[in-house]
């Protein structure tokens, strides 16, 4: 939920940012290795430099078919978030471009880092072990990434575009339909 007062958090935050094909976001040109600073007020979805902590949330802003993604380090970060892991910062340094495959791998690691496999037995039930986690992922229209589980492992799969039209989306899983 958005909050009107944006209070900066004290430390730097590692995250990810999506861009269009020209490495722009909302008509602002970014470059690898550069740091950008916002002088005005910070307001989520309005002013400041935005990024996401969960790599998979970047797909909600720039789809995998034509988006570009980068690792970023943000400073003077607001403690507020929206319905996903989006944050706003006073300064943002673009560290390195991240391939689609690496973004998906980092997303799986991010999700698994949030699971306490020792104590959260409801997430250790076999074939549907990641079901509670999948409810927290926003999948944008046009996404070509699927998640499946194999025991305790969470597996991200790329679905070829020609097969995408045959995908059925359930509440907690994405699987190609049988032909």
C-alpha cells in the first residue's frame, strides 16, 4: 500500500531495474556504471529513482520479450513499498546489465531466500511446496516465464513464444496445456 510520507531508510539497498530497448525508463536515459541523484521529494510511483528488490517484479514494468534489466544499488531508500517490492530512492547506481536467464535465476534465489525450510513445514509438502510463494509473484500479461516445483526445488522455465498461447494459468501454477 502506498503511503504519503516517504521516510528514507538508513542504508544502501541492492536491487534491480527494468528498462526499454534503449535503456530508458519513463524517457530517462540510463547508462551502466553511472549514478543518478534526485533532488526533489521522494514519492513512490511519482518522484525519485525506482527499482525492485525481487528480480521477478521487474517483469511487471518491462516484459521479458523486449525489456532490459540491470543490477542497481540504491541509497537514501524510502521504507515504503507498493503491492510488490518496488522502492524509491534518492540515488541509484546502475551496476551491470542482467540477462533474462540470470534475472530468472536471481528471482528463484530471492524467493528461496525468504523460505524457512526448517520451520515452515507447510512449504515443505512435496509437489506443491512452493504454492504459498507463487501467490506473491505478479506475472504480467505476456510473460514467458513459468515456475514449477520439484520437491523443495523451485524451477523457473522459459516457455517458447510459439507455445505461449497454449498456457493455462492457475492460482498457484503455470503449466503448458496438454495437446
